[in-house]
């Protein structure tokens, strides 16, 4: 995977975090973390890409340039992910259900992995 593909994946993950998606401890077959968003479990990379492709196929019109909002800076992404990690870590202190502790720890671990990807 080249740097541009990695950046694209990270941008999709970040957008879903900003929209209020909850990162889950499981991963999609593409390697991206799965999210709970609007009551559904989704892959931020594959599911949203497929929806755009399906829409274009239905219209059967030439694809038009879609203006997307400017991607957040890596500092912003770091801040958002760190905030999520801190919130999850703070909620661990009072958690007594071991299954929930495990899920939260896995979410923290995934957040740290994303931060490492951003550094590279």
C-alpha cells in the first residue's frame, strides 16, 4: 500500500470519527477498523466507497467532480484521536464489566495504531 492510499484510508476513518462514529475493536477484511455509525456497523473505507460507486452506476451519467471539504490537518486528526483515547481511558476507571473493559482496551489499542500510522 502506498502513502497516498494510506492517507486516503486515514482521511475516511477520520471523517467517520468526526461524524460521531464509534470505532469498534474488530476490523474489516480490508484491514480498516469497523465503526458503529447511525445504528449500523460499517467499514469507513469500503462501505462509503461502494455507496458512491453504486450511485454513479444508477445514474449512468458521467461522474462529476464533487467538491469535498478540506481534509483536516494531521494535527487535527491527532487531536481528535487522542481525545477519543482519553475519553475511553477515563471511562475505564469506573468500568467493572470485563467484556466492556476488553472492548475499550481494544479501541484504545486501535487508536494508538492509527496515531502510529499518522507518524509514518
